[in-house]
C-alpha cells in the first residue's frame, strides 16, 4: 500500500510543479500582450504556442471574457489553475497520507 501512497505523493508533487510553471507562463504571456514583442523571437513563439490554444478554448466557452478591449481569459485560467492546485493537489496529498 505504501507504493500507491508514494506514487500519489509523487504525482501530486509533479502536478503541482507543472501547474506552477504554467501559471507563470500565463503571467508572462499576459505581460507580453501589453507590449509589442517581436513575433519571430523563439521565446515569444514558444509562449504563444503554449498559451493561445488554452486562451481560445476559454474564449469559446465563456464569450464574456473579452469585454471592452480587455481579455480576461488569462484571469479565468489563472483562477482555474489555483482551484486545481488547492483542490486536486491537496486531495491527492491527503489521500496519500491516509494510506
């Protein structure tokens, strides 16, 4: 049973790290949208490729995220990431600790 508990702890730790990294990628993408970055810069292209598909899905599901010229889809995604971290990751840790 300790193997399953260790697996759940490891999975929760990796999920937490991935979500934290993506949280910061979303913030960098939002900051880049305020300036006019070079679209041929490889870093800008990587950030764009990592974030725009998720932004487009959120914009399709919640059409009110783009109000009066301000795009709120990064805020919705950041809130969703925080929810997953607070609910799913903590639940995985607690389940692993009770095993």
